[in-house]
C-alpha cells in the first residue's frame, strides 16, 4: 500500500509539546492508512516535516511511539466510557450508555478506533516487553465489565460475568467495524440500528426469573 505522505516543510526548533502532538497525530493517520507493520519512523518524520533523528528526541524508538498512539486511542475511549458509567440511572441504563459511547467513539474517531482495535501491533512480542496497548485495552474493557457485573448483580457467577462481558464487547466491535469498513452499504437509519443492536444485546443477557 502506498502512503500519502502529506509532507510538510522542515520546521524550526522549539514548540516541543506541539511537535510531539503532531508526531502522534501523523503516526495515527499513517498507521490507520497502511497498518502498523508498513509504517516507519522515517515516514512519520517526513509527514511531520522533521528529520528522523529529531523524531527520536521525542520518542526513543518505534515501539515507544506506536505504543503511545495505541494507548492514547484506548485512553480517549476509556474517558468517555468512564463518564457514562458514572452517570445517574439504573445499572441497565448505565450499561446501555457505556455501550452507546463505545459505538459513538468508533464512528467519530475511526482512525483511533482502528489503531486500538483493528491493528495487531506485535511490538511487545518482538521486543520481549510488556505491551502498553494491551494494558490500556484491558483497563478500558474493565469499565465495561464492571457495568456488566453491576447489571447482573448477584445473579451471575464471576465466570458468567466475564463470558457475557466479552460477548457484548465482541458484539459492539462487530457493529462498529462494519459501519466503519462498509459505509456505502445500504444501512437503515444508523441511530435506530445502533439503538436496536444495543437493546437486543443487553436484553439478551437480562437475568431471567426462575419460575
């Protein structure tokens, strides 16, 4: 795949915080376009308009840069989900709100969503190090899992909560991935589709009363 470089002119020194944000923004876009294995620090530096050695003054290596991109994507999603999980309402209403925020994030920030959920980095395995993206993803999932646990209360075992939380997580991912990957499919009204999907998902796991 050929990358669109969006090459910028070389920039003067300074503006360290701003420069770092530019590096992360261009890295996010390029990784989303081509996949993490097809993007080099040289390409990212060219897109920003700096030299490769300059990029390394902000990030010591490619692994650190990619890890920061993925971790930030999950952190942005986690922030939205955390706010929704603390809103007033019943446990079911909070679970639905968290699910809706998950979907909205994916559709509003598709590049970040792709990097977080749809690109396998493999960098931790290659470097023999802990994977910061996985850690950020697990922390994000924990918010959803807690909402599922609150919804099921004491009517499900810990193993059942884990199973149901992962099944719901996969269901939401499937919806978001399709809406991102196939925007020209003749979808019905998107809001109605999302609401119906989430309602069916939640009610499908509604605790049943024993006869």
